[in-house]
C-alpha cells in the first residue's frame, strides 16, 4: 500500500476513481488509510462514464457543465452526457 504524502495544507483534495470493479477493489484496499486524511474527498465515477465522455471529445470543443446533488451533466451543444457520482469519502469541513 502506498504511503500518503503531500496531502497537508488548507486545500481540499479530490480523487475520482473510475472503472467499475477495479475501482471497488482499489477502494477496499486504501479506504482505511484515506479516511485519515481530513481534506480529502473520494468521488467515484460509474464504469460507463469514460466511454460516454469520450463521445464528446473533439479537437476543438466547448463544453457546458452542470453539477448538482451528486450529478453531472456535460453538453457540447448537441449531445449531453449525464453522470451520477458516488461519494465514497467526504472531506471534513
């Protein structure tokens, strides 16, 4: 298991795992260590998110993003991708 370094200071930090089962295995391995980091949030993306987001990728692009209540909507003006986030760990306030 990796040592946690560089997480101090006043800033909040985020880790966003993705990949379905692989991220679940990772979380189960590091959960007890990461719960000790007060300024860290871990917010998981669903397994289909990377592929859905890739459909919006273009050489030059403008995306509009809305984030509300653990949900994200990204739109390029033509297509919209909806992603429901799962909070695994929330930073202390």
